[in-house]
């Protein structure tokens, strides 16, 4: 039986459907923006951390 190589690929997370902004109050919209900005900051910090780990790993394997 042949193996499906798609099963070996890491799955990207699916994002939840965005909320209906038309029904949100101004206060709710401001709170939503604050939450989004916090999540963006968290993602940027993870990118930075992963970049640092990659740099450290490359330095170990770098040829003389």
C-alpha cells in the first residue's frame, strides 16, 4: 500500500472565522484591536526567538 506523503507535511493551523465587525460597538472594536495587537506582538516575539535559535544552530555547523 502506497504512503500518502501529504500525511508527512506539517499542518498549518486554521484560523477561526473573524467576527462580524458590523454588530460590534466602538468599545468592542477597540478591545478587539487590542487583542489582535497583543497576538501580533506574541507572533513577532516567536519569530524573533526562532530566528535566534536558527542563528545559534547555524553557528555550530558553520564551516571554518
